[in-house]
């Protein structure tokens, strides 16, 4: 049986996202078919790339085919082909041929002439179509209008740079397990394996080019993990010390959980409301040789799981829009709605209120999101401080005001952190 083209697989994933399913759910199911690794990687790259540039590709399709394309798989396939012609270096004739062939893998052979015509018309009109797209922000930046407007209001001087960063490939960054190996020594091991990197922060190494984790020296033995440099700040900002009781309240998939344990000998409870995701936490801890209590529970309802013993430190990495990591999760641009933001902010406030009661006198709670929207970040913290006069912002390293908004760039994704302190007994 012939293997399906990567364009066909990507089209299936993109069509599912267009129907409302997350890419993280759709893609693994699509790639279940036995494929050579290079074809799986190609299908994944096409899926992510098409969704990063979806707004622009959609504008091109609307110009080239004024009548809506009713079949969702055909529509998605054309968008995948347009992405290849727009962004990839493959010869145009090969892209057109492979995309047309993919109609048969999708049982859509009747659409072959249509797909061929749209892609060839794009090649003939490419310059005019691209000039037209640049005049429309939703096409130029490939974001929904509400998302662009929100960033323009909050970041009038930098919103274009933020939007453009979301169209790039994110850096692949490692977190060296400093309990096990010195960062410089590990960097030398990378270099010996032909992997170029640069140090960043306390424990990070940013790779010049991404590689599979199997190519990383000592990965299976727990010498290193993959984690964005911005995410690595959580353990640093928590102000950890040996013997503290720590709660990671929204722990899955466990990157920050493991980093906390690599930083200090603490008693840690890793909590997440989704039991299925806790397996990732346990796998991470096992690979790194770390120990924590892992429990299913909702951070907003501690009466269901808390044993009454207060925590000295709490990490509240709350559910959010993920607007700061959109280059890693490009489907979020098309699945989120403007009306989701107030609902998320309300949920974040409820979680903060619930967790504050679990914090010991003199303890500290780090509020964290991977969002860029103030409604989920500083405004949530300000509202909480109004409700809780016993809470105050505590200085962070390099940020005496007690909070920091990281914007996505070549070093890290977008994150928000605020450290809240409770008075001592």
C-alpha cells in the first residue's frame, strides 16, 4: 500500500483544526499511519506552517477561488500547497504535482484539476497577490482581527514585532540539569556531537538548529530537558530553598515541576486537573531521577485534594490564552475567540483566591501565564491585590516592581510573572 503524501496528512490535520479541534489532538492521530520518520516530520512541518500563515493563505484562496470551497479536505489541501509555494524552497512544479497527487490519497481525485488550477494561478499572480495581502493586517500578519486589535491597543509601539515573531519558528532551548552536569561541560558535549549552542540565563542552552531529542547527549539519562528559556524563569523567581513545601498547582506536562526539583531539595506536590496529562509529569520525573507527589485535582477547588498543610511556595501557572506561545501552538490563533479572554481572567482570579488560602504565613506565590494580554496578567494581579489587602508584590530578580512581561523574541516565548508575598506570622 502506497504511503500518503505529507501534503495529504497535513491537509487532514489542518481541516480538523478548522473544524475546532486542537492541533495537538489532531496531528498524532493523523500521523498514526506507519510512515518513514522524514515523511512524518514533513507532514508536521506543513501542518504547523500552514496554520502559522493561515490568514494570508486564506486571503490568497479567496482571491483565486471567489466561490467558497465546500469540501473541507480540498480547502485544507489547497492551503497546504499555497504554504509550500509561499514559504518553502521546493521547486514549484514539484509542489504542484505532489499536491495534485495528494487529492487521490484523500479520495478527492475529482478535485485534482481544481487544485492544479488554483496553484498555477497563484504562481502566475504571486506578485500581485502578495502585494494585496500586505495591505490587509489579517492577511499580512495571519491573525484574527480581534487579536491584532488587542495587541495594538496594549503594545502600540511593538505590536507589529510581536505579531511577526509569532510567524517564526520558535527556538529550541535546553535546560541543563545542573544537579548532574555543569552547563559548560554539557555545551562541550553538544559541540562534540556537532550541535551548536549558546548559553542563556542560568541553565539554558539555545540551539542554532533544532534536533531530535535522541540526538542530545545524555537526554535519556536525565542530563538535559527541552524547555523555553522564558519558562525556565519560574523556578528562579520562586525563591526556593531546601526543605520548603512547594505546590505546582497546574503542573502538566511537568517541565517547571522538574526544574523546581533540580533547583532545590523541596517537598513538592505536582497537581493537575487532567489525570491523563499527569503521565507526562511522571515520565519527566522518572527520566530525570526526581521524586514528587503527583496528584489529580483542580487548583480552584482545593477542598477536594488539600490535606490542610500549608505550602511555603506555590507556582500558579494558570490556564490562559497561550498568546505568548502562539508560534509553538499556531492553532490557538484560530481556535480562540475574543470572548474567551474575560472568561479565562475570571477563572484565573478564582484560582488565585483559592490557592492564596493554602499559602503559609511568610510564603510566596508565583502567578504565571504564557499570555501577552494584560487582561490575563497584570489586571488579574491588580484585582487580586484589591481583594486581598494581606498580599503584596515582592521584587523579582532584575524586576523590583515584582512582575515582568516577557515578549516573544529570538531568545524566548512570551510569559508573564508576578510574585505575591504573604506577611509572616
